[in-house]
């Protein structure tokens, strides 16, 4: 099947902050091992925002580039060496893509592959009418899930990996989540679904939208202001702290929130080097476990959470047409929406 002509796409045009635009781009043709996907919904990730703002921890991203890695789509065309897929099949795709040959890939830890690429950051992404993806990284969507659900699978997989694999949250534990962006919100919801007692925190700028939304979906919230740390806002130390804010000061003070023998889970990335109080961590035997990206197994768990109704998708998502994708980015940058999803 051949598709000719041009499509709309959201592109980061240069290294200048906020230099993003909806452009006309050629509709891509699938390579022999690829599928061309007609995109139905694509979320704006914190990584997309950091790239759009030209933050230093994303200075490795080459511009210009079509962004977008949290998406759902239908198969529009099949490469000539690709089999086992049907046109119109509903799918999403792994965003962190391993080489498929190294020891990390062979043990299921594809996101740890030293030669990994990231869709929409290393290569052209899905914030467009169409995108192409290696068939090895395409994942069928469960039949009961909508395309809007599908746009949440990638961030939910990241949150699920952190909560269930890195932190091993169990029923009855006390969990504090630092940061109320979408990854923080999803971590809190997954921890709550596991039976934990969860509190999520934000700063004053989060109070009117993100923390208000968190309360509306049943989460306990606290505001961390300039007069103290998260530890000063809580009545007691917690079993587990999940740091999802990306604030260096939040990670530096994380040990104050956690009980002796407790765990600090880190799912954020940081714009600068972070100094940790190693002696305090040692004397309190606190553990630190990082979590990066997600794998196929995490995608499957994410789809199970959506099927089980653990995630109130309609209450979290605000949709924008592709023509308004720049506005969707501004809403994400200014924290005016919990989760912006663009609909090509």
C-alpha cells in the first residue's frame, strides 16, 4: 500500500526554547521491517516538554525532530518483509527501543540496552498524522481499550515499573509521591491500587490544577512551600518515597521523609547533578532504587490496570486537535492541564 503526499506534524525546530510548530511533512513510507501507523492519539510527555524548553538534560536530542512517543494508532501499511499484522489493527509501540541482541534485551530489560533509541527523541515520533515504527517494537492494544486509553499506556507502564518492580509496593504500606505531573499521578494511582496508603505532593504552582485533580480522584495531597521540605508537611515518616518531580532539592531531601530501612524510588531525571547525603542514608539503612522507562512486560501490566479501572482516564486527559498542538504544549508547560493528548 502506498500513501503519497504530506501530513501535519508537530516539530521541535531548533535548540531555541519553545521553537515548536505544526508543519507539513512528507508521509513516511515503511521500510521492509516497519509498519506505517495512522496515529489516533498521542500524549505530551514531561520529556517532550523538557525537549521543547531545551533543558540541558535533553540537549542530546537532535533538531528539527517530530516529537511524540506516547500514542495509539492503527496499522496503515506493512513493510514488504513484515508479516503477522493486519491493516486496521489497533496498536501502540514501545517508546524505548532496544537493539534486540544484547544481554539486556535478551533478558527482557530492553530499556537498559546500551544502543537503545527513543521514539520521538532519537528518531521521528508520533505527533503527526502518520509515523513508521519497526514492527519488532509494535504492541497490539487490548480489544477493550480505546485510542485515548492507548495514549496513556506508555506513561502508565513507566509508573507501573517504578511502583511494582523498583519499589515493590504492597498493601498497607505508606507511600509518598513527590511531584504531581502525570508520572507522579500515575505512580500514586498504581500504588493505591496495590493497597498502599498514598499521599502525593506538589508545589504552590500545582495547587489549582494538578493537586486539585489529584484530590478529585481520591488522593491525599500536600503542598510543599519554601518554608520546609516534604518531611515537614507529613505527620509521619513513610515506608516508601517515590521521587517523580525532577527537582534536585526534592531528591536531596528525600531521606528525611522515609523511615529507617525504607526505600526511595527515583523515576525522574534531573537537569543538574544531585548531591545525596550518603552518610545519612547509610546510618538509616535506607535503600535507593532507580527506575527508567519500561518494557513489553510493563506495557502489558499497564493495559491490565486500564482494564481493571485503576486509572480514571477521562478525569486525567484533556484533548487537543493536532492543529492546536502548540497550545497543548503551552498548557503542559504551564501546568494548566494534568495530561494533554493530541488527536491527529
